[in-house]
């Protein structure tokens, strides 16, 4: 890409899964194939088989992480309500640089520029260690349609636009996209899963939405919505956190696959 007039690359380190933006002039690039990289952690994670790959998945992607602790993920679906900054402040209060994966939709960024800048400030100051997860551009949803014809399975969805314009929004606003993608509603079919894999993104599911918590195990991927649409989930998260009922420590989502 061209960023501020300079040729720029979006890079992933194939063992840590960390991403960065770097000047293209500092790198020599050669073509490669997934098969040649199949022993890297990155390609192994991409090739992980979804349990519902034969049909519709209502929790598409990585549902549980590896190791101890938990992975906090926060979805910012399009919303007219303001960001619940108190949720992120409570995370930052746990320890400096608490990791959190924020699944952000392009339309949310366009409506909530000031809130996005506030989140960036939390990352830049070291209060939070944010991994930016692609949550699609438009996040289509209709309460009247069944899951099989809803979300990104809606008619007319352009997956290239849903993925790439969200990445562009993140980069233009000074953030670096991660290697993760979360499907709106967590709903996908095999074709959508393949569209995400083909763009080298790891689909991210969850152990359960915070409103309907199952018994939590180490490695739990926690999902809340601090976009103003799920106050009950945030209250439950706060209560579980105060009770010491959430697996600790909170870990970066890059450690999960």
C-alpha cells in the first residue's frame, strides 16, 4: 500500500502472530505459498478445521484458547450509543498494559471517531495492549431474517470490501490490523470461512457471550459488547471479575491459537 506517500507493507511474524506496518524499502520480498510455510504457527492456525465446516456455524472460528488465563475480546458492532469507556478503564486498572482484543467494524469507526481516538490513546499510553480484530465493514443484521440469510450471509455482501475497507479504516486511523477476523453474530458457512482464510485471517469465535456464561476453563475466550448495546454483559463481567471467577491472567489473543 501507499501510506503517507511511502510504499508500506503490512507484515505478520509467523511464530508470534504479531503484526506491524513497515516501510517497503526495508524489506526484500519473494513469492511463497502456504505449503512452503505449513510448519509455521501462523499457517497451522489458519488450517485449523472449524468443527462445523460442513454447514452453518453459529460460533465460527477459534472457540477456545491455549494455556492458562483468559482472552478478553470486545466487539464494537455498529451502534448509535457511545463507547462504554468505563469497561476499558476497569481493564486498564487491573494492571498496566492489560491485553484486550477489540473486534471493530468499519461503520462503528466512521460513527465514533472520538471514541476510537480515545481507545488509541489508551494503547499509545500503555494503559491497554490492544489487538485490533477485523469485524467487517458494514456488519449487516436483520432481526427478521434467519441466521442462514443474515449477517455476512445476507444477499449482496462483498467479502473483499467487508475485509479490506475495514483494514484501510484501521490503518488510516493509525492502528495496525491483527491477523484475526470475527464474523458478525459469529455466524458463517464454509464459503465465508474460506473467504477469510484465503486472505490469511484467523476466524475468532468465543467460549460464550458474557450474558450467557458457561463454566469457564483456563484458555476461555471471553466476549462482551462495550458499544452501548449490552450493559447486562458488562455488569456480569464486572461481577465475575470482582469475584475472581474469571481465569487469570488476561493474555494477548495472539497467544490463543
